[in-house]
């Protein structure tokens, strides 16, 4: 499979989004009128479904030179309060529209959520959960930097019902980490993992990145081998997005250029082989979970869900993103908050000044997102799903070609994604998307 997968990854290599939202940001029309977004939130809300919250904490104490996130590098912690106050006032604008909302999930990402002092974190969580109720299936995820996470923070999130910490591990090789300005030891990741579990948080996920300068097959294999002992519940294995024209810090890679596509694929395949031989199953879209995980269970029952944050065991129809650059989503429309920190602090939903971008979905776009979600979460699309959009006949010939490559199986009842095909979800979604435009 290794050689075959390498050839196929090369053959199908190309740009494209992750289909966690649709359409992707570059296609948004910024065509929402004042007040329209809040009406959509209100109209799509039901207490049974609840809402999902994404909270963006942009602060980082130092800059990792590979980073593509919207961040504010500062060691001045006095800014935390101003920011959280603003974030909570944004949340209050939503709570004016939906009284006592039911919260289905909270995902605190960044930047670095573990940058926050314990007082700031408690202030944030208390503010978020004031005058709301929690959904019976509530889940909470907290992204953390192993260099700043502490026991008090873990105790605080546990108290508020969070059940997952996602640790930014990236790599265990010191030379690779030092070169991207991230001094972080294996020991600290180990200590964090043990501490999170001892505090009763059920799931510890790791983020890893491949394609960094100085990474070799041997060095990255060594990183993957260390997972055996640490035993995280899930992994994200992201390729480096090398875009120095957008992210100037990437120029700090110096004379060592990131790996070329062949080297990058080799690194991925070797890591993927090792991970699959451990107690993990690939879900696709760079995600691996332990074989007895709730995600696998949900996938078997065709109940797995997906949002812009990745796979979820459950989700509502509404994602409310709070904070600078955060993305929000309803079945009808989407917005992205102001991306410039100082502008976000002074912006509001009342006059639309908070929106960096917005998008009112077309009927085609409204129907396509659930199709992409079903495909990626269930590895199956029924013929009727595609026929409803008049896409079965338009795609069948292309899917037969993919079948010859062993990626899918076309049957009379629909399209099955084969185990090899889960590495090509993006390509399959692109085929459907292009057909929908023809
Ligand atoms: S990788 Fe994480 S810690 Fe590093 S700069 Fe980006 S958001 Fe901050």
C-alpha cells in the first residue's frame, strides 16, 4: 500500500480546502445586510439543537515561525481582561437575540488559550456560561501549548465540563523545534499528558506537523514512535502550509527550505504507516483516533459530524465564533469576525462593523455542505443524495476512474469510499463541487 499510496498522493496532489465550511472563505461575497446575520441565528436556533461556540484567544508569548493562525504575540498579560470583556460583550449581543441559549459544545482555540491566567480563564468561562444552559450531550475542547498549560487551568476547564485538551506538540525533535522558535521538550509534553489525565479529562489529542525544515524520515519516525508511550487519544497530522509570501515569519526558516512534495509525501506515508500499526484508525482529513474511540463508534452508526474545527461527536446547526477572526456559521449564512485585533475591540454586530467577511449561501451551497459532511463522516454517499442535486450522472464517469485507482467503489446504492480513499476526501469533494457548477 505504501508505494501505491505515494503514487496516488502525487497523482492527486493539488490545492483545495477542507470542506469543513462551504463555500471556502475566498468565495464569500460579503453580501449580508445589517441585522441579517443575527436574524439567521435566531431563526435557525432551537433549544433541542442548541449552539456550538468557538472562542478565539489570539495571544501567544512567542512566534513559532511556521504558524498560520491569527495571533497577537505579546507578553503583556494586562491585555487579557480587555479582550475577554470584549468577547463577552459580543456574546451578550447574541444572548439578546437568543434568551438562555443551550450550549452544545465549546471549543477554545487560538493562538494560545493556555496563555490566559487562571483568573482570566475563570472570568471567561463564568461569563460564557452565565444565563445559559448546557446541552445533555455537552462537550468542551481546550487547545493548549504544553509550555504554558498548568494544573489550575485544567482543573478550571474540568469544573466547567470540558472533556478534551488538544496539545500543540508539532514534533519531538529538538533541532526541528528550535529552528521554528518553539523550545518545548518531550518531558513537558509527557508531564502535561499525565497531568491532564490525572485531573479527569477524558481525551488528550496531539497536533503534529510534517514538512518542517530539518525533519527527516528518521527524525519524524522517532517522533511517531514516542507516541506509543504517550498514547494520546487522537492525533492531527497536518502538512506544513509553506506560504512565506503570506506569512513573513516563514522566511526565518533560513537557508533550509521546507521539504519538497516528494519528501513531504514520504514523511507522511511513513508516519501514517506507523500510526495505523498502533492502536489508531485514520478518519481522513489528517485525523487519527484510537480504535475504541467515541468517534469510531459514531462513524459506525453514521452519526459522526464535522465542522470547521474538524470531526465532532455531535454538533448543532449553529456555530457561533467569538473573538477576533472567528468564523460563525448557520445553514443560511456565514460570517468571519474582524481579523485586526484593534478593530475587533471596537466593533459590533449592531452596525455590521464586526464582520470582516460575510456570505449568504445560495441554494446549491446550502445543499452541498451536508453532502460533504456525509461523505467525509460516513465514507458513503447514497445515489439518492447525489441524484437530488442532479449529480449522480454528472459524476459517475469520474468516480469510475477513481474506482480503478482503488479509492472508491461505485455500487447501485451509492458511492463507497474505500480505506485508501479516505486520504482523498478533498479530491472527491472537489469532483462533486465542480459537477454542481457545470
Ligand atoms: S503555533 Fe500556536 S503557539 Fe505557536 S505562534 Fe502559532 S498559535 Fe502561537
